[in-house]
C-alpha cells in the first residue's frame, strides 16, 4: 500500500486513527496492539506471504535481544557477545539470501561457467530497513542501551507503518519511551494539524514534482541499452532529471513518514535535510538518508576503528563503510561503484580538510562565494554519482558519463536553431551542431531543471517551515525560515488546495524509489 494511494488516504489512515484513539481511551496496550496489527496489514497489502517472515523475524530478535540483555545484566559479557554475534549473523544471512544470493551466484557463474541457480527470489519489501532496525536493537541490548522489553511495544517499534517500508532506521531508545507515554493515545489536535500539513506537503513533492519530472529520466537511461548514442545535453538533462526525481521522491516520503507519525503523537528522527545545500561530501551525508548514515557510522565505521587509528586506516574504514552502504542499496555492481565513489569522495574531503589544517586555516570560516562554489562542486559530484545509482548496468552508466563529459559532442535540438535566430547561426559557426535529440523528445525538462534548482538551493525545507511544531527528532540547527507554519486559516486553505491538486493527479502516482531497497 502506497502513502499516495486512494486506499491509504481515504480508508486505511482514517480507520487506523479512529480505532487507535478509540482504544486509547480504554487501554494504551490495546491501542498499541491495534497499531501493530494495522501496520502488519499495511505491510501485508503488498504480499501477505511475507507477513509471516516479518513476524518470525520480530519474535526471534525480541527473544535474542532479551537473552542478550539478561546475560549482560548478569555480568556474563562473553555470553552476551556470543548471542549478539549469532543473532546478527542470522539477520544478515536472511538479508543476504533474499537480496544478494542471485547476485553473488550470477557472478560466480560468470567466473566459473557453471549454471547454478536459486530460482526466482522475490525481495520482501522493506527487508533492509527492518533488518537494520533490529540489528541496532540487538547491539543496543548488548551495550545496555535498550531499557524496555515489552513485546507489544517492540512489535510496534519494528512494524510501525510510517517507517516500515523505506525508513527512517529507528533506534530502540528513541521510540520505546514515546510508546510508553500515555498522552500519545489521546488526540493531540495541534500535532494532528501539523502532521496533516506535513503529510500533504510531502505528498505534493511526490505526486506533483517527483512523478512530474520522472518521464524525462527513462528515455536517457534506457538509451545506451537501445544502442542510442547520447549527446552532452541529453545526458545532463537525464542525469539532472533523475537527481531531482530522487530528491523530491525521498524528501516527500520522509515528510510523509514524519507527518503520519505525528498524527499519532510520535516523533520520528529526521531523515532528510536539504542535502543539495551541502558544501562538501561530509555535509551531504549528514543531510541525506541521515538515519542510514548514523547506522553505518555507529555500527560499522566505529567498530572498524573509525578515526581512532592511523590516517590510512581511517580512509580504508571510510571506503569499506561506503562500499557496504552502496551494496545495502542494491545487489548490483552499479551500487558497489556508487558506494566506492562516495567513499573516495569522503577520503578526498577528509584529506583536503587535513591539508588545510596543516596550513593553519580555520575550517569554520568561509566566504559567501566560497560556500556557493563548494555547494556547486558538491552538487555536480553528487549528480555524477546518481548516474551510477540509476543506470541499469555499468556499461550504460559509462556511456552516459562519457556523454556528460562531452566526448560525444554537443548537439542542440533542431527546433532551437530557428528560434535562436542570429545566435543559432553564431553557435553553428563555433561548431555546435543542431540536430535530432531522440532521448530528449520534449525540452520542457529544462524548465523543470532550473525551477527545481532554485527550490532546492533557495527555499527553506519542511523541517524549517514546520519548526514551531518540532515535528521530528534531531533536526539540524538552521537559520529560521521566513515561511513559518502555524495553525491558521491561510495555512489550512493552502493545505486543502495542495491536497486537491494531489487528488486530481493521483492517477499517475508511482512507487517510491526507495521501496526497491
């Protein structure tokens, strides 16, 4: 079930809210149980068969976490660590089978010429997210950070539908205390108003913007596989269209998740915070998929040694962390290369900072033009990475990147020559060709690109706009926005108008891009 579907908006969500608050007047435990059952139904809408897998995973991890905590409380650290190791291996084995078995087997077959096969393996929706959420719980239990062991609350913690399919990745310690608060089981109308506004803003990002720019992406990324040689303009337009499609798709989902949770009085951690405003790659990963970055840092990078070892070891740890982060996104060499590229970006970023420190520079001081240049450079580096992320295979990615580098020449749409008048003739004299651009059938993508560039660079994000409601946990400190939400008639009318625009366009909605991970 999609957040942007009629069934979710007009049936599932209202019914879940009404029953939740109705039961909350009688028993908080009943209300929490109902929300867990509703979340399982939400998950089962996609494939009822995998509800059993999710339930088994929850029961096994809850039992393992409880045993780990008991061993730790008894002072038996070795037993606690052994149980933790076995439980983490079991989780990773499950994830590896469903997500990576055929990938590794196909590569083995290619190397050896064998014809081994596991048959078709259907990837359970959201398995990466609920697996990482539960691994975090197990580690927290071993470290004594997980305090509450209530099966109903734990089941709700894992299955909670606003985050179950595409994040954020939750920590046990930030959610369980909220589920124990009595007030969340009664309607909090200020939070409901804020949650509805945030949900509609996210829905508009997804349906009106991400789905609107999506038609310009496929023709470019499919062109190399069809034998079409892309030009400079085609390649950059396709890459930028995908850059904005992914941004507003994931940003929209993140806003909807936070907004939906706020309806129930529960705050999720912020997961998306204007990443294209980042001034370097370190800053980018503090803003993009923030809970995944936190998980990779706390449960992979730091255990590998983090920055406590030598400089060389630190850089190796960064590369390994990002390689595995890339592989987490998908079983394919394009994702491995994307992770490696971002690992290299981070190594260069840290190395540059070390070099500047050695020269006595103050890294906290910068000029406005310096920040703008750094933001532009970071953005271009991210766009190049997204080509690997989106391309169907490595060969297609390389073909698109070659075109972006200008190796296939600069060809402008033939229709532009007549419109450009004397400028067109001057450009032609400089060697710029006007001709067919089959991968760019409609040049309206250029309007999308410059408008969306202005939005992502200049407009405040929804966390800044909704700051008065404190909608999420762990928001970055930013300058206050001039556009500020408050409970008022103008905001109610604006939200209603956006909702009506979304409803008119719901027929063209598509799955969220992060659902595939």
